[in-house]
């Protein structure tokens, strides 16, 4: 910090140093692009409403309702 004579600039110089230390402290796994498992929803039936439907592992709950998408007219 002594190499930076401007006191205001000294305050900003600490930000990249702190950021680099924080990034070094984080586990490497946090920076990998792995699939995150939440839950699995097996058989879902067409034209059926699902309210507060729990997944196989009860880690997630969903609410679904049928949606009809009209085809494009050419």
C-alpha cells in the first residue's frame, strides 16, 4: 500500500486483493459446471393437473397444469 501515494486510491487497491483471497478460499467444485440434482418426477400424465406434487425424493414440489399450444398457421 505504501507504493500508492494517493490515500483514496489505497482504499480501492485493497478490493482486488480481498477478492482474490475470497476466490482462493472457495472450493474448486463451486466453479465446475456439474448437473445439480434436485429431484425426479417420473410419470406425468397428459391433460392432468398436478398440485403440490412431490418428486421421488421429496426434495422438490411442483404445480403443473395442461397447456395447449396452437400450431403456427403458414
